[in-house]
C-alpha cells in the first residue's frame, strides 16, 4: 500500500519520539510504503521531521495553514486550533493530499510540560501521489497568470540558458505517436522582423475596415502585436509528414498532428511565464506570406508566430478583458454532464441553458450601455445580407461555405433551436454586443424558435432587443 503520513509537532520534538510514533501509526494502518511525509509550513525545518523523512525514504511536503483549515477533520482539537490555526495538523495534512484517512491522529506520550510532543495520522493513497499543496498552487498560478502580452516589453536580452529551458519545456509536449512535428525558428534579425511587421499591419488595416463603426473605434485602441518590441520572435512550424506513414494514433484523425504543435506552444508559453518572459501570439497575417518571408520549405507549415521578451509587469487580466473588447465564458457554460445540453459544474445538478437564462432574466440584470449592435438574420441567402458589417446570418439548413459572417446551427427541433438562440446571444454578449436586431427570414417553426431563444438570452444578459422593421417575427415570444 502507498501511504501518506501527516505530522503535527512542537519545536524540539526528538527524532526518537517522532520515529516511534510514525512506526506505530504505520503498523496500525497495516503496513505499506510511506510515499509522503507532510507537515505544516515551517515545520519541515525540524531535524526530527527531516530525519524521519530520510529514514522512510519519503517525499517531504508541506501545506499552508489556510489549506489545513479547509479540511474537515474527524478529531478536532480546540487547543490545536488556538495554537496552529487548524483543528488538527496531522489529519488535515493527510486529507490535503487527497488520501483516505485510515489512522486518525495519535499523540506521543509524555507529561504536559515536556516540550517535545507530536501527533501523527496516516492516509491511504488510492493512486499515484500528486504534488504538494504549495507546488499545486504554483502550477495553477502559472496557468492563471499566463497572458498574451503585447505591451510593456523591456530592452533586456534573454539569456541562452533561460531560452533553452523554455524550448526544452516546449519540446517535452505530448505529440501524436511521439512524432514531435514541431520546429522552432528563432528570429532576431530586425530586417526580417520588419517584413513580418508590415504583413501584420496590412492585415490589421483589412480587419479594421471590415468592422462596424462602433467596433472599429474600439479596435483602434488595441495593440495586436509586438514584433519589433521584443528581442526575439519564434516561428513554430509543423511537418505533417514527420514520422512517416504509420504514426501511431494519427490515421483516424490527421488533425492530431497540428494539435500536437499547439500543445508545444502552450508548454512554451507557460514555461516562459514561469521564467518572467512575456509571450504574444501574432495571428494578423496569412501564414503563407510569412512562410515566404522566412523562406520555409514548402512542406513546412507555420502554426504560431510568437513575440518573446521580458516585460515590466504581467497584467491582472487579459488585455481584451481589460479593454472591454470581450469577456471570459464561465466554466459552467462549457461543462455538459453525460449528454449535450445538461450543463453544470462537477457535483452540481445539471440544468438547461434555457432554464438558466430564464432565471437570470427574472433577476433583472443591469442593462448594458450603448455599444455594439449586431443584426441577426435567421435564414436567407447570406449574399443578400452580409454587405452590412454588423450583420450575422444564422443558417439552419445544409452546411454553408466557410464565412465568419455565417453561423451554422442545423436543427429541425424547435426546442433545440431555442437553446441555440440563447447560447448564440450569450456568446455575442461576451464579445461586446449590447443590442441585437433580429430578422426572421425562414418560414416554419424552427427559425422563430431561434428568435425566441435570442430574446430569452438577451433578457438574461442585459442585451437590448428589437425586430427588424417589416420582417417576419416571432409573435409568441
């Protein structure tokens, strides 16, 4: 059995006393291999703790008092809580690792006035141990604080050893069939970067011209790249043929090759954040044009173009959130339990998107101020409507040709159509929509059901709603 031993002790507890107590508790658990010896922050420096961990050949971990307090221990002590801030150090330390408590806390003997005194609890690890709580916190912190950085780069070179560690982390990424289809082209030459910058500037202008006026004004304040601001650009490429014909796992879904490269980029990004390096991914150019500037072989595809350098700070939130351009999608919207549409976080009772929206609408959300107006046309030929930049066409039939102005929502079920309408307007609200204008072109009952969902979702999000004059509308909404 794999065991974890939690230890609470006073300063100066002797090695002999602690070792005897641990040996007794492990025997009570039925024996096994102690993988982790865990105690409260600060107690890992006690010689007795260090020697017992070495004797057991166990990993010595610590846990913060705040984490200990969160544990529901079976043997609380008011005295321990006064002294340590938690009802039981030993039991809480075991539970913080996710282990099952099998031996509640046991105390060493001795008179009350004797300085050395310890408690021990034992837990059973049903699976391989995770990281210590403090180390888990660092992992989640890196994930939470990763940013797509475009501003605030400082004029400092990146040491070779730091860059090598970052690239090694990227190179450790999982890949389909261990094909490792990525390569990393390091670009420092200013002339090359100026050419790439010009391509990005042209695409920025083209995107700005495609926006409705209100959105264009907001876009003008956004910085989309830092190609010339950083000491290093990295082009991350994909060789789709790497590994030959029989790459394990690729035959059914060739996209896994490109997914592998994307994971390598994420690894690079997280490792860079841990080293204090900012990374910005530039997507404002056509990959083939960049490949031509970089003189890439024709069989090599560009996946990511990254600007890397030290920054003066890491912002508390992504720039698009801080600028009001977009908002994060709540996790609860993205988790489905057992079947599509039954949404809810783990442990929560699943609900439908329509039920959630109706409850939110009853709570009278704060209305959004003037901003982006989106005109939604349900049905019809996109060519008849997409001449206006603010228009989004919802197609309910056969899958249309790819066009970001067309949203494909295929269904012949009015109930599902209502759900699709709710989800569509919620996501538009996260992208800055403050009002929707709806025109129903298709006949039948499905298109009006989508409109019904749009209205419910708009009410829930505080988004304004109005019908396009002169069109078919949903009179039952």
